[in-house]
């Protein structure tokens, strides 16, 4: 009469419980279940926290510039007639990724736009008359500053991309200058300080970021704004009213072969107008710009 032994069926039923019990060793030969793969990071999350970029833009121009002073209406000077229809813009940018969803960008750029031409008849700019046949040199001072905040709205995992909202402040400093032989009939100031009538303007837009692989990405963005008949804080013989339009569209490929180094290349379309009206001045500037962009940058 001894104690009864466990039945074999009951012993075998305990094996899977003992093998899978936490803290107990697995039976030899048991294959562990593979862990679930981690979720892929959202587009842009793997970017370094800080980028510094130097870029050059090679821009084709169309449009015109004119300046009225008092009652003397100025002529329209078209960029193609001035032989100033191609310029180079050199810029420096800083980009800070606050989080995977928030990003700050700051860019300053200087535009080199030069040209020379002559007209068969006298031409007027800012109550200054250029003699017929004289060579007119175009050499404006043109600086652009822009700060932008970007916020990721949502991801598109199937397309390996994301959509972002963009808000920025854009400012153009423009001092338009001509040089040439003047007639004594009018004044002697062949320049116009457009910067005295411009505003820092807000811009709103969208950015689409596409992940093309470990080293490649594509950035497509568009933004713009229209200020219509805004009262400027400056007075020149009376109140000044300014209207201005900004519209930019760009597509840029980014290649980052090294952790600290990247190259960007793309194409840009830009539209900018400035119309100022006051008792003393009536100035107009319209530019359409497009051209390739090339940049070299460092990441941290």
C-alpha cells in the first residue's frame, strides 16, 4: 500500500506550464518566440537636431521696377531690357529640430543682380532722367531674411512621408540703384530705398517630406501671403500705403552620405511684388524668379 504515482498523462500536461513559467529555464531545444519589431520612426524623427547650410541659387528673372517722385511719373524698367534677368543668391541657414514634430528655420540671403544697357530715348527713375544713349548700370542692394516654424500635422506611413504646416516671417531689404549719365532737367538721385516702404510679412504654407531611404529624402513646400493696402508706419509727405505679395514653391532632394555632412539640390519658383503709394512716392517692383538650388551642410 504505498502512495500512488502520478499518471503519465498528468505529468505530460505539466511540461508546457513548467517550460513557459517565468523564472524557470526553458527545455533544451525550445525555440524562443522572436520579439515584435519596433515601430518605424516617423519621417524626420531621425534627422540630426541642428543643421547649418550654405546654399547658392541661380535665378532667372522677369518683371520690372519703377519709381515716381512727387508728380514726376517714372518709366518701367524691365529686367530683360536692363540685361539684369539672371542673378545669383547666396544664403546661410540654420535649422533646429525641437522635437520630431517641431522645427525652426532661419535663413539670410544676399542677391547679386547686375546688368547694363542703353536706351535710344531719355528714361526717368525717381525724378531723375538718364540721357538718351547713356549706359545704365543696374546694381541693387537686395537682402532677404526669413524665419519659419514648422509643425508636423500627420504621417502617411504607406507613402513613407509626412505633411507639415509652415508659418514664417519674411522681410526684403531692397535699395534699388542705377548708374548712368543724367540730364540737368530733373533731379540727381538715381536710386530708391524700397526698404523704407516694406513690411516684415507673414507667410503660411505646407511642407511634404518624403523618406527615400537611409540617406535620401525629398522636401516639397509652398507658402505665400498677400498684404493689400496696408498703412505703413513711415510718413513721406503724408500717409504711405503698401501692398505686397509673396509666393514660393520649392522641391529639394537631400543626400546625407555621412552623419555630419549632407548635400541638397533642387529647384525654386518665387513671385514677389511691392507697390507703394503716397503723396511723394509711387514705387513698383514685380519679380518672377526660378532656378536651380545647390547647398552643402553640416549636422549635429
